[in-house]
């Protein structure tokens, strides 16, 4: 190995350490028997997890996050799949413009989504409600579904649909029986992306949610802006575990798609 | 496709469009002072107007005050906030005048109003009211560029103690640019390593990028908070190694914000560059080498130009996201590390100044749109793909 | 056809998940207080016992003041707060602007249940407290005794904390500049007085850090982030009592005021909020707070239930109240918004 190659490896490992270390370093703190946020740990205990499970705030927040994420995954998954199928199967003028609208939530800063929705949803009674958050998170999650499903459709052979039509299947039936099974891993991966987007999202929740709809990141945000305690670290651990599960799900789905 | 399109039009485009329109609408003052605005329509602006304008003002304020107290509309408050942006002093002048002339009085309205608040004898407050008479104006859009119209209607710089937004805009741009450059400096070699590593290691290296990518932003911000705070991991370690005498102030400054932003955005840089390098034709640099070019020259003349699309995609992706950062500066930054997003939230929820929030949003969106347009030009959207 | 079916499946799935929040419109009583040690104490002696006794579910929220927040809540049509603890000028401003319901004293046991200063049109006084100069005895060889010492970076080097906002900050600047308490508001009413206060602040600008939440001063003192700070008196004593800190308080020229409970306009939970106020306004209930965090109560007869060692830490104790500056709500009613703007521009530059 040449010297430049070695230095590339050293630099790369350092960069990876920069990416991974911060989170890996703080997570063990959540098992501390003490209450301060540095090492060495005075001992190991599960007291902060116990605190997480017994407090009035954290467990409901976790439940809110999971429920909101799942509902977002279903709604964004459904809408996004239909949109992607429409974009894929029909060439029409203005396709670029439609695509731009569909992708816009990916680039519009979260605050420019949150504040207008606050003002629009307020009079409709959609603030402080699960439904309002669901609508907002579906907006943010749907583009990821569209992109993922479009990628899956790129590997789908359109001739099959024509064959199905020739055999007398209605377009609906053709989509459901021929196309959907083949792109299902892509649809599922898209839904997982939508779930992850919702799970990660905090700005819109900050502006739209009432105390009864607080999600886990939102609760962490208030925990951090007040005095940050080790319960927040326990919550971080829960979030990391959830993220790992989602990443695993997507990786497996991708593999399924390729096979 | 139609359901999602309709859904997005209703839940996304429509609310944002209505909101942004507030930037050019004058919706705060006309409902409160309709008679006054009408009375000022033929006013020449040379001296304070006559008795009819004062009488209209008294009538308007009494009615608005009664309405506010019954319904909690806060319309006087909003009108005075809007007028105060034009002429500082209105914030207290309008509510105080409304309070003091609420009870009936004898004689001329002009005398009573001037007794309640002598400022009404000047031209400036009346001019501000007539400028805010609507229905449309460029007032807020100018204000976020630290500009305002003077008495004659010419655009001029706002007084220095009211000028903060250009500084905020440059700050937002500068932080985003720094984050992008740093992410590129760290991300490019890393992507190069992953793309060229033996296939035994490459998936693991890639996983090392994907794992943080999937970890929640709030968790990663929390991590930096715990690391950098005064009684945090870094300070405790430095002191136990006797590298520092006392705890260093690492948190609530620009450095902390940048560090966390680079950390959070780095995967968005690495992944597109990696994808690009992976698809590059590696025979080209090898051919250059075999023809006698030095490694440096090969990189500079062949590999780097070939990987430019990846660099462009990564940089623009990082820059766009950096522009809109809200949570990380709010938690890790100090008072003068806040970016445009913070001020949008500030005007929307800490003071009821939705027009300013909307105008600042326009500014933010314009910045994003320019970068997105660049992205479309240089990279194209077909390549947008989450990792 | 497909789309309709698909849509129906989606709606069913979403409805299933949302079933737990079907009653979201009928939200629970939401009480908004000031967080940290103070809200912890409230939770223990008021919120939890009230929930147990009445069977009403209660949600908590934390804020750190600002009438603009209340305005935004009401005017966006998205208000989700019911009972809020507000500062005195927010009480006046919000009442004036119709942000709060009128306080129905007949429903909460009559005005005579409270001390006179606690009774107002839209709110009922909740706690009496002071902004004091606080420092860590363990880190200071000589103790600062006045606001002049606070601005003396020669004798007391290090960072100082102040509450972000013009209220209290401008008063402290003038007091430190040698203005007598009785003259502070006369001076602040003039442009020259305000300029003088900002000049004084400019003199230690680089040593100032701004806190927003009431829990921050005690945290910053404990971690050495600041050598001294202004702070709510109760949080400092509570940190000494509960966390074993050794903080000192300089009571000289403390800024004295009270906070009030208000009910937000149009609150769907007025009855529950009134029930809570009725519960809290019992002397034996109200008297449970000061031993945990030394803020004076506004309930007649509650002080008689307190031991001497609690009373001496309250802002109302004669030796603490001497030379105190009562924060002038009327002044801030007229000037808060204007000075807020000037302050915000000054601080974010």
C-alpha cells in the first residue's frame, strides 16, 4: 500500500469516527447509576430507563411517535405509490411541473411548512390534533415514497401490463395483481422512509402539536432546552434502536427487490 | 397520481401560498382604522390633518377596543405592531390612545386626542397610517432587506437600530457555506475511500455512513449538547487529562452549531459523491497513469472533473438543507448564531407579526429556490434518490 | 374504482391508529407554568393532589413568558392553553386586548380570600417573588452585595447572567448606575434614561449571557458558567435546599413583583380551571408551596401556617423587602413593546 493510500485510510477512519463517535459515546451514559453527563460512570443501572417508563411524559410520547409514524407510513405510502404509478405510466405535458410539486416538500425548509400550516389548520381545528399532524407528516413523507417507488417501477416491465390487459384484466386489476406484487418491496421501503421522516420530524410538531400529541423528539427537545437529564439519553437510546430497526427493514427490502 | 397531487395542493401549496401572500398584504391596519384611512385619502402630508381625521380616529379606536375586549381579537395590538415597524413609538401610542379616549369627552376630538398623546400633532404617525392603508404594499418585503420608504415614497436604508435582517441573511448564507465546505473537505476523501475500498470492507464503511444518516437529528443534536456542555464529556476528559484548567465554554456559540451541522449533513455529501465515484469509469485515470501522468496530476485533470457531478449534487443538497436549519442552532447556538428560520418562528409565535414572518419566509424560499434551480441545471432531479 | 378502494383501506387504517385520539377535540385541562424546580414543586403540592382529588386529567406545559406568545395563541385560532401563569404586565396587556377571560371571583370563593394586590380584572395573583442577585459562595472570595458590584468586572471578573428582555434588565442597569429605586421609572420614561441604561449595559456587554428559562440561572451558577446572575429568588434557595448548593443572595434593591393565574379566552375547560383555582386557594394547600420553594403566597391565612425559617426566605420578609423596587406594571404596559424591540435589536447585533 502506498503512503497516499494509507493516509486516505487514516483520514477515512477518522471521518467515520467523527460520524459515529458522538452518538456512540453518549449512549452508554443512559446506563449510569449517577446523574451527571460525563465519564467515568459511577456504576451501572437502569434507573433512567425506569424513569422513562414511569414518567407522565415519555411513554405517551413514544406511543404518539409510533402511532403517528405508522399512520404516516400508510397514508403517504398509499398516496405516494399511486402518484408514482401515475407518473410512470403516463407521459403528459406538465409532467415536470407535477414532479416539482410532488418533490417540493423535500426542499422547502421545515419552518416554512410549519408556520403556514399553523395558521391554516388553526381555524379548522386541526392544530393540537393527531389528524393535523398526520396530514403534515404525510406531506413531508410522501416525496420519499414517490422517489422510492419510481425507482422500483424502473425495473418493472410495462409489457406485462399490456399482456394483462390483453388477457382481459381491467387496469385496476392489472395494477393490483401484476404490478403491485413486483414493486411491493419498493412500496414498503417507501413507507419505511415515510415512517422514518415522521419519527425524525420535530419542527412541525413543535408548532402544531398540543401537549397531548407530543412525540418523542418533541419531548426530547423540551428536555434539552430545560435541564438535560439522563432520561433524555435513555430516550435517545430508544430513538437509535428504532432507527436501526428501520434501517434494517429498508436494507432487507432492498435485498428482496434485487433478488 | 391525482390524489397525492390534490392532497399536496390542499395541504401544502395552498397554505404556504396564502401565508406568503401575507408578505404583501396590508391586513392589520385597515380593519382597525377604516374611517381614519378614508379621512386621510385626500391628505397632502404637509402638516397633521384636520379635525375629521381626529374624529375618525376616535371613532375607529373606540369601536376596535370594544371589539377586542369582547372577542379577544387583539386587532389594536396587531395594527400597532404593524405601524410600529414603520414609525417606532406606535407600539405603545395606539393602545395608550385607545385606552385614554375610551370614555366620552366634551369638545373637539383633536384637542382630546392631543391631550391623550401629543405625538398625534406630528406628521409621521399619520403618514405611517396612510402608508399602511393597503390593500397591498411592499413594506414587509423591503423591511426584511433593511429598506423602507421615506416620507416621499423613495426607497432608502432603514435606520441602523432597526437593521438586522441583512446581517441575518448573510449569517445564514455564511453558516451554510461553511458547513458545505467542511462537509466536502471531510466527505470527499471518505467517499473516495468507500468507493475504492476492497469489497470486504466497503459495505462496513458504507454502513458507518448510513447509520448516522438514519439516526434522528434530535438525537445527534443532543449528543453534541452532552459532549460540549460545561459539565460534559469533552470538558471532563480535557480536565482529567490536565489539558485544560477549567471547563471551556464550548456550547452556545458558532463553532458548536457548525460542528453539529457538519456532522448531521455529512452523509448527504458522502452518499452522492460515493454513488458518482462508484459509477465512474476507472479505466480513464488508470490510462492517464500508465501514460506517465503523476498521481496528483491524474487526480486533478481526470478523476476530479469526472466526479464533479457528485460534488455538485452533494454540495447543493447540503447547502439547501443547511439554509433551513432550525432545531440545531436553537439548541446549540447563542443569541447571534440564529438563522433565518429562527426569525420566521420568532415573528410567528413570539410576536404576532405574520407579515414579517411571511416576508422572511419569502427570503428563505428565494434562497432555496436559487440553489434548487442551480441543482436542476447542474445535476437534474432524476438523480435525486434517498440512500 | 381502484382509487376508491385503496382510499377506503387507507382511511380505515388511519382511523384505527387514530382511534385513541378520537376525543382530541375535547382536550384536557392544560396548565402552563414556568418549569424547572418551580413547576416540580407545583406538580407535587398542587397538580397531582388536584388530579387525585377531582379525578380531572391535567396536562402540563412550560413557557418562559412574553405576551406575544399569548397573542399568537389566541389570534392564530390555535390556542391549546387553559390556565396560564403570567407576569404582571402580561396580565394587564392581555386583559386590555381581550386575550383572557374575566376572572370570576365569586366562583373561586370571593375576593376576600386573597390579598388585595392579587385581585384584578382578568387574573388572580399566584406567587410573590423577587429578582435577586445570586452567586455561588463556593466560587467567590468576596461576596457581591449590590447591582453596582454586578457591573464591576474589575473586582468580580467572569461572565454574568441576566434575563433576556428589557424588563428587569434596564432597571438593574440604572440601579447599578447609582439611580435610587424611587427614580428608576421616572428616568426610564425618558429617552435619555433608556440610553443611559443601554450605555451601562454596553460597558459589560461581552461579559453578559442571557437566560430565558427560570431554571437556567441556578444551573449556570452550579456549573460555573456565570459567576453571578439575576434570578428568581425561589429557585436559588430551592437549589440550596434540594441540590445541596451553596448559593448566596444579595437582596439589596431586589425587584419585587407577583405572577397571576389567567384563563385563556374561549377556553373549553373553564369549569376545570375554576375547580383548580378553588382547590389551590385553600390556605392549607397554598401553604405547602413555600417550604419547597420560597415564593410568597397570595392566599389570606396561608402565611400563618408557615414556620419562621420558611418566612425569613420569602421576598415579603421585612429584612428582604427593605429597599426593594416594585416592578411598575403600568410603565411596562405602556413601554414593553417599544423597549422589547429596541432590546432585541441591541442584543441580536
